[in-house]
């Protein structure tokens, strides 16, 4: 089983998936939302194809840790996704992931449109990687006690 990472945006979502051992995150690209029926079908197929067992969605918190203006939209999307997929959803602090992804891309010789697509995918990968590292640290801590 794998974990799906999502960087939520109004019209597009950055996507990443873990490997089966839950050690690494690989970018899956960007999905541009269309309508509820097409979006539902897309996510159902994605979950089936990659054998997704859990979803991690970046939560847009302010630098002080308080909820940002996009938190409610993100939670609404998460509720919709949870209802159609019946999978556990975890929110993960996504502060600075967009800036990190832009920094990663700054040295790349890629056109603006391609960077925009990659930015969302990299942000999703960073969110998922951070979550996987935290999960592994918890597992390691549990095993050492």
C-alpha cells in the first residue's frame, strides 16, 4: 500500500505518491480540477492504480502556525475526497513547501509553464516526504522503547 500526497490549489493539485515501503515520495505531476464527476473518477482510478491506503494533504498554515485563509477550502476538499474514497486523510503542515520547490527549480533551465507544473508536484513531494520521515521517526521511537 502507498500514501498519496496532495498540494491543494484552487484549480490544480500537485500530486506525489510514496513507494510501497513508505520510504520515499515520487512526484506524479499536477492535476487540474474539472468537475466533481471527472474529479471523482480521476481520484478513484489513481487510488486503484497505485493501491493508495492513505492520503496526506498539505495544510496552509501561517508562519505563526495559525490557520491561513485557504485552510477551510482545503478542509472542504479533504471532506469531499474522504467521502468518495473512504480513506483516512491526514493534514500536514505545508509552510514553506512552495518556496522550497521554487528554490529547487531556480537553477533549472526550464520554461515558466513547465516550472509552474513542477512547482506543484515538488511541493506535494515535499509534503509527503516530511510526513513519511515523521512516520518513520515515530515507528523507530516506538520500536526502541
